C-alpha cells in the first residue's frame, strides 16, 4: 500500500463543493444525549477551517454508533452540528436526511465558506454495504472528496471508499498525519525500532506480530496475551488469561524472532491476584511461579525495569495495548511505567488507540508522544500491513 497520498493542500478547493468524511462518532450521555467528549470533533477542525478559509463549500458527513440501517433518535448527528457550530464560531446547517430532499436542497444552496452536516450515514443500510448507488448519490452533491476519518479507513463503506469512484479523492490533515508518521515508521524507521504489544488476546495481535517481526529490532509483550507466551515457554499460568489454541503460534513467534535476530522480550515476573477485582489480594511472583489458583493482572517490577531499559535507547516506538488490567488502578503500574518510558525515550513514538492512548493522556504525557493514532481498529490493521480501503482509494501524490 502506498502511503504517499495527495492531501487537501495539493488540490484547488476554491469554489468547490467538498464532501468531507469526518469521524464524529463521539461518546454521549445515555440519559440526556449530551456529548461527553468532543475530542473527535475538535480533531476535524483544522481540515474544516482550511476548506472554509480557502473558499470551499463543505458538506460534512459521519457515522455515529451502530444504528444498523435504522433511524434512531438517540443516534442523530444533530447535537454534533450544534457543538461543531460552537467550535467553529459560525452556523453549521444540519440536514434531516442523508441523500434525501433536505440534504439535496441544502447541498445545492451551500456557498463557499459555509458548511452543512448530513444526518448519520449509518441510518441508511447501504452505507456499510458500500452500495454503489448510495455512494454515487453522496458524490453527486460535491465536486471533490476529502477523507479525514482515520478510524474508519479500514472499512470499505460507501462514504470511506465508494465515493472515490465518482470524485477526485484526497486526504484531510488528520489522515495525512497518520499516513505520514505511521507510514514512515513502518517503511523507514529510525532505529532501534521497538514495538510494544499488550492487551488481552494473542488472537487480536497475530497479524501485527507477524508483520512487525520483519520490520522491528525488539518486540515487548505485556497484558493478558503474555500468559499464552508464558505457557509456550513451558510455565504454568494458574487462572491467568490463556488462549490454549494459540500456544503453538506463540512458540513459533518466539522461534521466528530468534531466527530474524529480533529481541523478543517477555515478562520475567508478574503481579498476581486471587480474583479479577480491584480490591483482590495481590502479590508479585516470578513468571514461572504463578500459583494454581491465582491470575496474572500486571507485569512485575523486574519486568518493568527490563522494558524501561529496552525502550530507553529506541529510535522509533510503536505501542498498542496496555501491560495489565489498566481499568484497576492497582494493576495499572506496568502500563504507567511503559507510558513514562516511551515519553522519556526521545524516540519517534506512535501510540495506537484505546487503553494505551488513554494511559498516555491520563498521565499527562500526550505532548511528549509524537503521534497518538485516532483509529483503534485502523491503526491495528495499519500495523498488520493490510491494505486499507479508505486509503487505497485516495489519489497518489
């Protein structure tokens, strides 16, 4: 997959109607519908502002939640239009439908320097099916397509890939940054290149590990998936999370790393608890001494020191997934220590979505990280080396 794609600054937008795919999939209060975190709306502002300032008429669109092709009051984008208007300091005209009368009338009337927002794309079941007719109707409203929702580029939907068959397609600033930083990290990294992989399951990271084994100098393993690797080393893991059907794969990865000259770092000790609870009895034991009725919940102090040392001299660090049960404060120390080490490393650092991003932000290290990816699933598939439909469809620079 080519990462060198045209961005919005490389095309003339003046006087053009621009269909802009944003990621406004924001969390909301279940009772009131109020937006509880507007980070994704704020993330879209640079691209929107650039388009408006350079004389484009913007037709913004997004999904919200999983309405499964049905109109749901609780998932309307109307509150997003209100918040976007507040952030831009100008009116955002909301359309009551997606490709219906209201949207067509407002898209026809929108002038340069103005913005409208279509209703939730996923209210139409054809969006997720990448229906060509639906994609063409979206495209017919505009002269240019700008993709800026990195969290959805791994999906071949009408608004993420389909419309590019009918319109010139380029990236916005958000996707441009993802491609620039993550693409360079995978293709031409500053070395040593260290990958840190955590999270619950080996099965979620199989393709990532396989792809990174051909690119990195060191792989650091933590989280629930570490216990499947411990089992592969011949250790008993008690009641720890274990994917028994992935033990052979774990063995194979350890051997392949050795053959490739990749340092494969696994926990040497672990914090174990009697049960999966914030207030459970806990202690630290060696990785080969987990008691039968205890479960691993975090990496231990010796492992933390080992991992800090491995991260310290890195040129590039990619991190995806926590080191322990990050939602319980007592078992978040491994994740915190790794976040601290990545922030202090001075490396080109990329943190991919979810708990690792939350850890970095909660600890106040976000400004010391080169890039926090805006797409969980998309950043994982990026690391897997997969073709991302919403990137492949963009014009090459």
